[in-house]
C-alpha cells in the first residue's frame, strides 16, 4: 500500500478541489475525504495490487489540498513514467525545484491521511 501512496505522490493532477496550498493551516484526518480527479484516475488505472477506490480517492484528496491543478496534471505522468520523477527531483531548473517541493509536501500529506 505504501508503494501506491508513494507512486500517487509522484502523480499530481487537475482534479476536484481548490488546489489550495494552505495545507499547513488545515488539520490532517485519518478518515480523509475521498475525491475523484486526475490522480485518482491514474492511480486506479495503475497495475499496483494495493490500489482501491478508497486509497486512490484519499490520495486525490491530499493532492487537492496541496497541489495546484497544473501540478496535479504534471504529476500524473509519474504513473506511466516513474523515472521522470527522479529527473525532476534532480533537475537544476527553478520551476522543477518549486514543483518538487510542492510534490514532496503532497506526498507527506497523503502518507498521513491515507497511510
């Protein structure tokens, strides 16, 4: 299950929700909401054994709370090409650095909410 969460963290998208980055001001609940959007769709389409509509919906909810819509769209590519996450993480481009910091915050939130 942790692998799918981590993969989901490598997947951002333009889904439901506000894409608000005020995650530090919001509480994290173990009984997280379930959302549907690009990340949950990519998650459900993955070949991971631990995938479920509840888990994929939870990681989408985490994405909605921490990532903008464009960041979510960018993260979806990680499901089909996990190596691209490594390339972005190691990139020297400032836009990639900003994205990676947001993605990392998303991963941490998803792990707390869904893990």
